């Protein structure tokens, strides 16, 4: 097991539980080759755990700007990886892309559920007296980005959030992003260009008023 350093115990516990689930599989359930593949992938995941954790948590933190939720989804990503180890790549670079793709799917699912929740609340609130909006949490301990930058990122559609965070916060190349998102490199460049255009447009309209 690697030195976990500052990795929160919640993530470690989720990850270890998934590894226990994997070891409960009997020899009759998988072939010898599948067992060797699973063992090799798990060893690779374990040996790179700290590095993958830092990368995934940074990515999710800048997708969600919620430290607790980012930690929760990071743990879920590792659980999914350990529980489906025989499908993991046996190459660290490809495994990194697999993990980021899984984290992206979890973040996108969160946003879809959040939008549905807001839609249902909006319909329920029709005709009712307007409630006072809760005070915004500056969340300064989560991220040092100016409030207007956080707001601009959160206002983007998930596919544009993902490509911006992958490029500028996790510092992936266009080629690496194309592997994470499962699309061609020219498609990544186009999506990134459109995302930056929308980000600048939002900042031009709202930027100066969001920090006040």
C-alpha cells in the first residue's frame, strides 16, 4: 500500500472496501488470464494511488467547487475502479484517463440531478411567496479562484466545464483530453474554443458585479 499522506480516511476506506469486494470473487467466476489482468491492474492502481488521488481531487474540486462533494466523488471513482479492476487498463497513462473519465461521468450525473432538482423545486414554488435566498458561501478554503471565475465555470454546460478544467487545472494536453472524453483531438480543440468563448462572454457580462 502506498504512503497515503494527507489522503482523507473516507477515500481510503471506500477504496479498501472495494478491494475486499474484488478478492471475494471465486476462481470459477473468472478465467486465470482475467485474474492475472485484475491483479496487475490493481497493483498499478495501488502503486499510483497518491498521484491519482491528487489529480482526481483537484479535477473534481474545480468542477464542483465543493470540497466535501469533491472528496465524496473521488472516493466513488476509486471504488468503481477497484470493483471493476479487470476492465482497467494495465498502463498508468491509460488508467489515468479511465479514472478521469469515470470522475467526469460522476460530476456530469451530479449536475443533471441538480438541474432536475432545481426544476422540480421551481415548479413547486410557482404561485408561492418568494423565499429569501440563502447567503452565498464564499468557500474561500476550497479554492483561491475569484468568485466571478468560479461562478463563470459553474454557469457553463458540463461538457464545457470538463474541457476547461482538464486543460487549465489538471494541465492535460489536447491528446490526453481526447482520451479522457473519448473524442478526436480536433473535437477537443473546437470544444475548448467554444468553452473559452462562452466563459469570456459570461465574464464580460457578470464579472465585475460577481465579486461585490
